């Protein structure tokens, strides 16, 4: 399997099984949820294999990971998410999607400068939301 960054990932039978199971969960998921799906289908994939596969997908720009409200890692599939711009709170995990014409125009200008053809645009801005800044000061 070749990803957008050009890095090749060997598509083993277990990795393919994990990717198929990922298609059954929502856009965001916890590792435990994904592992439960694998177990429900009686698929023999070790949790460590699954976590290594998730790490490979993250390093190749296909997933992002952040802390959710319950302080567990939450994964988000970012492939096939065209023109998504998100603010992600690193404390509670809240995601706010926004559209911005300035980002669109800046992207077009940069691509024109470097003669680059855009397929999709996605940005994640990580920070601390207003609720966590003012109502959860000990966690910041």
C-alpha cells in the first residue's frame, strides 16, 4: 500500500483486516472499540499488532490521535475528508470544524507558486478550548 507521503506500508493480511474493521467504526474511534470489533468477528489480531498498524497509519497521514474527554487516545480517520479544517482541544478532545475562505485562497496561492495540484486540504489546529482554559485550569 502506498500512502500520500510516498512511504510504503506492507499490506499484510492482519493489516488489511484492521483497515476493513476501521471502515465499520465512525470517523473517530478508540483503540478499544476497534479491538472489540476485531474480537466480535473472531479475528485473531493481537492488540499490539493493531496499535502498531494505527501508528503506521498516523505516521503516513491517514489518522490523527488526540486525548479525549476521558483522557484516552481517540483516533480520527483523515483520509477521504476533503477540505476539513478543525480546532482540536488537547485537554477534552472537543473538535470544532470550520470553513475559512482565507485558508482556501492562501492554499491556492501556495499551490500556484510551487506548481502543485491540490487533491484535498485538511488542517488540524491543536490547542485548548475556552471551557478547558477557564473551567479546568489544573489540567492546562
